[in-house]
């Protein structure tokens, strides 16, 4: 028997979108070929070659255990904080890149007028 799935992607501006699904909202930042998605389940980073179907995805965060019998053991709190800092730094970096690209696009549009 199948299951019901849905999602809706709202494009805020180029390089930034909000995704809404049954599992909850998430925020995607980046461009075609490289983006970061931050959601309830953690941070997912995806890099690929557009148009080829070749991509690499890494994920940090928590899983519900629903699809896995793997039991996570508590890690050192310092390691957990370090991973969180790296994720936050990555998200901030992507946001900065998106803002720079958006600024360049706006500059080109204004320059044409």
C-alpha cells in the first residue's frame, strides 16, 4: 500500500526558497548545483553537476529512528557544538553568497534603466 506525500516550494527570491511538507517546513539556500537545506531533521548539503544527475549529499542532524534500528549513542557535547558551529557557518556563508549574487542582479537591472 502506498503512502500520501506532498510538498510546496515557495521561491522567496533567486537562491532562497521555503519548502513546506508533511514533515514540516525547511529553508533552502543556494543555486542550481549547490544548495543547503535547513529543516527540522537537520542540515543537508548538496553539491552536483547540473543536468547530469550526479550529486553528493551530506546530512547532519537527528533521525527519528522510524526507518532505522540504529541507536545513536550520546556524543561528546564539545563535538556536537563544533558540528553545529560548522553548520551555522556554512548556512551564513551560503546566505552571504546569495545576497552578493542578488545584489549583482539588482545592480544589472538598475544599470539597464
